[in-house]
C-alpha cells in the first residue's frame, strides 16, 4: 500500500492533469475518447484519492497515540 504522503501527492497531481485536459482538450476529439471527458474522470479520481490520503493520514495519527 502507498503511504499517505504519496497518496496526497498523486491525488492533486491527477486533479491538475485532469483540469488541464478538461480546459485545453475541449476542441480536440480522438476516435475513441474525448480528452475533456477523460479530464473530468481524472479530476474525480484525483479528488477521491486525495480524500483517501487524508483519511489514511488521520487514522495513522490515531493509531500512534
């Protein structure tokens, strides 16, 4: 399993990449998918991953006390 710190780094990174795809991929269309839709999915997954990292961090603090 990934550490909470690593999860808190990759979550916002996915949000940033997803936002860039959503913002700048609106005019493009590839045969199978649209970059703007993939950007929305990446932002959602990044948000969930960030929340999971925060959850892991708070439960790790409670276990050490």
